[in-house]
C-alpha cells in the first residue's frame, strides 16, 4: 500500500485485527493465545509421547520399565549393599517413590531444555506462541507417568509383604496423590520454561543440566534420607542447611509423596507441606512463564 502513511497502515491493521510478526505480544494477549491452543498442546503432547518409543520392540512399555529398572538398581545398591537407608522401616517403598517422582521432574527439565531446538522447523513454519512447546513436552511426560504410577503403587504395597520391611496399608491419603502430581506437573512446567529459554539462548547449558540434576537428586533425598546426615555436620551449619534441604521444592514433593503412601514414622503427614508445594508450584510456573515470554521474539531466530 504505497499511497498510505505508516499511521494509516497501523490503523488498518488495528481495524482488521492484524499484528506485527516477530514481535513479543503483551503478556495478557500472550496468555490468552496460549490458553486457546490447548487442543494443539494436547495433540502435540500425546503424539510426542507415542513417538518416543515406537521404534523399540517393547514400545510404550518402556515408559514403565525405565523407572522400574531405576528403582531396582537404587534399591540394590543403596538399600541392600550400602545400607544408606538405615533408620527407615521400609527402604524399598522410600526409594521407589523417590525415583518414580524424581524421574518425572528430571525428564521434564531435559524435555523443556530441548523443546525449542527439537521443534525449530515447526517454529519457522507456523505462527503460534512458543510457550506451547515446553507445555506440550511436560504433558507428554504426564501421559506416560500415569501407568508408571500404578506400577509404583504396586511395588509400595508388595514391599510390605517382604520380611524385615514394614507393612504398607492403603489409607485415605492415597486419594491425595493426584493432587500432588498436579502440583508437581505445574512446578515442572515452570522449570521447563526457564531451561527452555536458557538453552535456546545458550545451547552449551544443555550439557550442564545433567550434572545439576544429579546434584539435585543426591541433595533431595531421592534414594536415601539426606536429612539424617545433617546431624554429622558442624553445629554452625546444621541450623541453616537442615531447613533448606527440608523445604526446597523437590524435597517437599518427595516428602508429601512418601507421607501419603507409607506409614513411615519419620515422615508423618504434615498439612503445612501442601502450602509449601502449592507455593513452589505457583511461583515456579508464574516466574518461568514470564521468563519464557520475555524471550518470545528470539526463539527460532538465534
């Protein structure tokens, strides 16, 4: 339209609802745009989950076998050989819950970090809010988590039948497990937003994430009660490192999972932990979403 001024062209664009391409939209409009793409997120997430193991002979069964084999290895090494879970009445249930829940977090971080790079062709071909990609990655992991959780519950129950391990009873608190998974899903999505932007800007960070996640695993008590070892530290350190280990987000989610499903005396059900879990989930999602939104115009261009 060579015969119009820039102001006239802007007025025409506003009249017909046109928006400039490659420009970060306002936060409110961005949120509405992401929410309107839920059907796309669901289809992309389920397709990603299905395609992940389709070339293997056992197919989707690996979604259950991977966390199961992890739990077996950690039980044998840390529970039987090293006796790192001394003081617990049911080490098998403790390690199994920790490994299954932590694997959901760990996979969400890895999937989020690669969500932009792996979908670069899609980003350059279609116009959509890029936040759809990290969300879809975590949704795909959530779909495979459901059958894995059934296996986790079966192992926890059967562990109580073994000698020298405390009996695990099904109580009303088991009904709260879906609420815990929902909060963990929200938290994981927030973290996925942060790592997605960080790796999209600095790809080398993807090589460091694995080491950080390993440190988080050992520091969060996934396979042994890390708080039991705080007593061995100097008194000047115990006062501040104990609360950090207890109330950091992964520690909170693992504590709730174990307190809901087992009757471990050292982990009674504490309602205040739900406030911590909800707080971590909301803060992580809100901060992660804003951090990701601020880099919207750079994805697929760097």
